[in-house]
C-alpha cells in the first residue's frame, strides 16, 4: 500500500508538471492518436483556432490544415503552411510534425507544433513598403532638381516683366502673383533637396525656431489638403542647442506628419517652443499638440518600436516615431508623449549646449581628473 501511494504521488506530480509545461507553451501544440484524430491540445491551440479543447478532441487533425500544406501524419520541420480557424481565416504558421513511438517502435500517434507568423508577414510587408518609399524619395529628389530649371525660366521672365510694368498696369497683379508663387515653389524645391541630401553628423550651436519654420514649409501643402490648421507659438530669445540642422528638421517633419495623420477629418496642430530650466540643466522644449483621435493605452508603450504601426499596409512603415526617438537620443535629448481622445502631445527636450559650454565642461573634467590624482585644482575649471 505504501509503495502504491508513493507511485501514485510520483505519477500525479509528473502529470501536473507536464500539464504546466504544455499550458505555458505559446505555440500551438496538437497531439493525435495513430489514426490522426486529435487527442490532446494546449490552450494556445484553442486560442489561435477559436475552438475549445472539447470541440477539438476526436476531430481529424488534418481538417485543421490547409489542403495544400503539410500533414499531421508525416514528418515535417518548420514548413510554411496555413491553419484554418473556426471563423474560416487562414492563419500563416511555421509547422512541424513528428511521430510518437512506443517501446517496440510502433507509431502510436503524432505531435504537431505550429508558430503564428502573422507578425513576421506584416514586418516583411512593411520592409518592402519602406524600400518602395526610399526609392520614391530618391526619385522625388531627382524630379525636384529638374523642376528648378523651368522654375528659373518662369521666374526670370516674370521678374523681367514686373520691372517694366507701371503702377496702374492691369497686368501688374497677375505678373507679380506669378513671380511670388514661382519664388514659393523654388523655396519648397530647395527645402526638399536640402532634406533629401545625406545629413552629415557634424553638429553646431544652432537656433531651433528657424529649423521648425523651414521644416513646416515642406509640410504646409499636405496640411492644407488634410484640412489641418497648423499654428506656431515659438518663444523668443531661446538659447541655441548643439545639433544637426537636417536631423532637427527631420524630427519636426515626422512628428508633425504623424499628428496630421491622426486627424483624418481635419483639426488643429500647434507647435510650441519654450525654455525649461531645471537646475543644473536647461532644455529647449518642442511640443506638438493635436486634437486627433488619440493613442489607445494598450498601444502607447509600443509606438517607438521599429516597424510598429496601426496604419494599414501601404500607409505607414512604422519607422517614423522610431527614427525620431533615435535622433532625439543622439542629441542627448528625451521624447515623451501624453495622449487621450481629442488631445495628444509629443514633447522633445533638447539640452542647451553650445561650443563654449562643451569646452568649459572639458576643462572641468580635466581639472577634476587632475585633482583626483592629488594635484591642486586649476583655476581654468571655473571657466
């Protein structure tokens, strides 16, 4: 009786341990008998396929696989196929199958495992889309360069005509309008070429407000089409930041475009700059506030992940916010977001750092190192 009790306890513990392992596996696992009928499934299988475990038991396992895919009764390893869900959806998976053999070598059943690869497929689609966008960007830069030539001719003739017109001439208004719009087109093309040009990593002390205005000049036509009113509240007298002009403009463009996309029915986008002083540091803050749909709480932690997007394939690559986050970090800054329905605010904080300040910090670091070796501190460390 004692021997039987020990054996029973051992069997119970082993079975529970096995069930715990099976329940924790995130991939789909289906076990069949020798005839190929389902005899065991894990919770992941029920969740992915939409059937309960009781509904799957006794069902021919092959009926769950796409007819042109793999088989539950033939060995397979990481074969791409599709599983059929209860709702009729074809679920792309990596499928593996292996026989279960008795001690005498007889096949008593089969075990199949499948991994959901929908995320992988979406990632591949977004990679292909990003490659297309890259090619389109290069083409646009080339077209913009070619547009400069006819624009120069139009602008030259318009300016020549405007110099010959008298103040009361009926052609004065249309000719000057042609000149003004040609100049605006030329500025837009130049901004596009500047933005498309490969950005050098060199940084210098630069004001932020002109970079914002330069970037917005590229985006205003798109904002007008989307019925989005763009407002700026740029603080005067901001100190410069140590940055790369093209990269700062790229940050502004991506965040502003992201806000415009969040307002499919139109709305308002407000860009603000201000100085934030929290001893011992000072920051130039850029905020992008829109009154769009907002970001759901469950999505918020993922928005800076590469290739993550809630937009349909073809309308977004999921790289915009990831790129912004990377560029902000390269500038030793921070990027944060607050969102609720009707109000989303992205805030970029860039440290106030000039060339003189960097040199002063280097002198202080050298002086601190010299002092740590026992030498008296140099007066240079006080700048």
